[in-house]
C-alpha cells in the first residue's frame, strides 16, 4: 500500500460529503484557526476516551461487592486490561501508514456502546473483565493516535502547550469522573447502582463520537511526516511534501526507534506515573478503607486532584514554550512531586483531616503536571530527531511500555496491599451481621476506630489501667517531668553534683540572708574569723548586716552556725556553677525532692508514660473514649471465637487488615516515590536544551535555514 498516492483535497471535495468523511486528509497545512479547532477536538476526544477508561475508579468498592470478586481478582482484571491495551498501543504504530482519524472515530463508536450498555449489564467478574478488555484494546490504539494528531498539528515551538492540552485529556477525564460521581452519588452508593456511572460515561463518549465523525481531520502523510519547528516552516514543508518518499521513511520503523533515548525515557515516565494510575484506579478504595471517608468525599478529593493537575499541565506547557526548554521544568516538577509524595506516603499511617488530604493530594498533582507536559513535548521531539515520519510508532512504543508497567504494577499492588481484600470483601458483611448479635458487636459497629485504636495501643492502655495513680500524677505534673527529663539530658553532671552536695546546698538556702551578707563582705568576715573578739570588727559586721537588732541577729546566727556555714561556703566558693545551677532551678529541684517517690516511679516507667503522653497529645479524644468505654472493651475482648461463625472466619482478618492497611499503602507509595527518582535520572537522555538562550539560538539558526531552503526552491 502506498500512502504517497493519497487523493488531493480538491479531488476529495468532488467526491462529495461522504467521501470527505472517509478520506479525512488535508493536503495543505491548515491556518491557525482551523488548526486550533482540530487540536481542541482532539483534546475533547481524549477526554471522552479517558472518562470511559477511568469511570470504574469512582465505584470500585461497589463493583467489587456487587460482582462478588476479591480485590486481588479485580485488580488483576484491570492489570490484564492494561496489558491488552499495551498491545493495542503497539498496534497503533500502524497509524503512521493508515492515518489517525478513521481509527479514532471508529474506536469512539465502539467504546461508547461498550461502556454505556454492555459493561453495566455484566453480572460476574469474568464478564466484566472481558468487556473492559475490549475497551482497553480499542482505547490502547486510540490513545496513541490522539497524541500523534496533536503532534501533527503543533510545531515544536508550541508543542509543550499543545501537549499540555492533550495531557489534560486523561486528567480532565479523571476530573469528569470525580465531578459526575460527586454530583450523582450522595453518601455511600448502594453496591448494585455502580452501572449508572458507566451509562453516563458511555453516552458522553457517543456524543463526542458524533462530533469527531463530522469534523475531525488529519494531515496527509507528506505534510505530517516532516519536522516543523515553527509555523513559519509551513511553506517549506508543503514544498518538500511533493517529493517526499513516504515508503522509504517508513521502512523498519521499530528498528529506527528502539533506542535508549526512546525506550529508557518511556520507562522513566511510566514509573513516574505509577502514583497517577494508582489514584485513577484505587484512590476511592484508599480513602474509604484507610481514612474512612464516604464515597462522596473520596470522589470529591478527585475533583481537587485532577483540577489542579489540569491547570498545571496548561500553565507549564505555556511556560516551557515561552522559555523554549523542557528539561528544567521536568526536574522542578519531578523533585516537587517526590517531596509531596513522601509526605503523602506518611499520611497513610496517620489520621489526617479531609482538608489535609486534599491539600497534599493537590500539591502532589501539581508537581506531576509540571513534570509530565514538558516530557510529552520533549519525547515527541526526541522521536522527530530520529524520524518525524514515525511519530505514531514512537508513541506506540511509549504506550506499550506505559501499559506494561501499569500491568506489572497492578499485579504487584495486591501483593503489597494484601489488606484491601478483607476490608472491601468482608467489612460490610461483618457490620451487617453485627447488628443481629450481642451488644459487644454493636459496640464494634459504632466504634470501629476506637476498637482499632485500643488494639493498636493495647500495651499502653493496659499500663494506664493498672497504674491509675501514677498516670494521674504524671498528667498533673507532666510539665515538671518534662523539665526534669530535659535537665537530665542536658545537665546530667550538674544534677549529680546537686544530689551529692544536697546538704551544703540546703545549708546555703536555709541561711540565705547570712550567706548574702558574708559574700558581700568577704574581707570583713575573714578578718572577724581571725579576730572574733575585736569590738571594732564586730561593730562593722553588725553594720554590714543591716545594723541594729537585725544586724545583731544575723551576726549571732552566723557565729552560732559557723561550723555548718564554713564548709558550705568553702564548697560554694569552689563550685560556683553548681550553686548557680541549683539557684536557677530551685523550684524544680525542690519539686523533685518533695516528690521523690513519684519521680522515681515516673523514671522507671518513662517509656510507658511517654507513649501515653503521645497518645494524649495526638489522640486525646480516643484516649478519653477508651476510658469511658473500658467495660465495653473488656466485654468485647471476652467474646468467644465460636460465638459467630462469620466473625470467626473473617472478623480477625478485617481487624488485622484495618491495622495493617495503612502501612501497606505507605509501602506502595514509597515504591511510587522510587518511580519518580527513575524518571529524574532518565531526563538527560531526551533531546533538547537546558539553557533558554541556547534553545532560542537554535531556533534562530533553524529559521535562517528555512529561509535559505525556500530561496533555493524558488530559485
């Protein structure tokens, strides 16, 4: 088959309206208005396709329950759907020969029917899986053809902005899923009602199919198979197209593009997107089972996630085109996304508020958007550097690698997050059975977080129950204990010195007025010590002590206690630092002395008291609730394992899963973090400048070359 024999536009027009729809090829590069129209329609097509592809994420929990499948089975269905889609993507490379439009239009029709009518009618896991695999295969083809169309209609200078709009397709598709689900689902959706979300999506896809059938067009091979840096290349491209050997440029397509800069870069961006595909497929499961948000709340988080991501994609695309570079934006976005993902991973094992989750998810989404749009532009430019006629083939390699990575990650995900199946499959039924039985199970139903908290912190709570007096005193004197612990950590030697010389320090404190007089008049009292009977010295000492009766009293006290004061003053003279330390912490040291037994016990049980203090600071309400419901918790612990068969079979698994699930999700997100690191390391392989100045110099050189070649052709 020879593509170079495509019919000219005027000949198509002579064939009538239906002939134009069948061929769809433009023999001349369209003007700006028409080009923007084709770009916009391609983005709308992409949004519709991804809406259909991702709609299941909004009702995943309900699907698993209604189809009576395990979470692992459900994930494997999605995984193999991605694997099948990977080969659809690989096949999409044929659009370099057959064109893009007709495949996209036919795919829209098929997926619309499948999603609107076939999938909602399935009643088993296998039927659902086969139907979704058909959709995955078709969309694997279409979702490579659409970025190829974007590339065809966007010169390199505006490529990032164009790819930003195309990348909004999957993001806006996810956003539409969340917005529609948020509007149509109130509270918790009954399991049997999941099909209506597919109906909405499929009907939307069929509407977009009608628009694409009537208006979508593509460039002829001679035009699209050339490199366009700016729209000013249009005349040169059209002139070259007349003599372009299409068949020669399409020989051995995969051999031309299976290079490190293509393959490794595609792997890098695929693992970057692990966290994105996790959000697409399982965000609602994560939010509902770990944070216990409702289905409505879980989907509303998606509104923020995809909305922020869409905004980032467009803005960074425009900035990348403005500065003529891609790589710096990829680095900035990748590093920012990595930081936010590290924070997000930690949230899994915490109890964040709804607003906190929304904030972190939005910032993570912002970072991914900043990294991804410039990568799409740079990747297509890297493929063009090899052969601009093989754009779809390059995107097919990327699409195949992306979907294989997603397939492998979906196979791995249930292994890492093994706790989801008990929570999704048995949790609801355990609650249903619980209402039929004893008050202990009713208590579990009403206070699942409290029970999980009590189980997770059993050692600390048991200590509190067996040492109520100590815990109460520790609560009362918490500030003093913290201060003593700080002193022990920072001034251990000074504390030892205080303890060793407690008697001397007590003497100094007891005779503080006398000590003050002696310290202020050391020379006088030294003389008096040498000549204690001197009337003159005695008179001077009385005057120094304040004179009159007060002076006589102080001097008398000094004389009467000189055997005690002398050693204490001598020691104080050689240990001024210890004395100063004791004086500055007199109240705290006094507390330790008067509460010696309590301080000793608090020191002995420091780790237990610290654990309780942490719980009191981080979960005060939960800690108070365990005390208020101590009898119910004790009764719950006494329930025999044989009392309820279902609880015996699944209750422990559900409780264990509730405990383990946060840590397992955190592990998975750290795996996704590693994917971002791989992406950052692969950036240097892509074509393109790091410096905006050098990039603009390249553009000026290219423009000069275009002018020179046009001059030769006009010759």
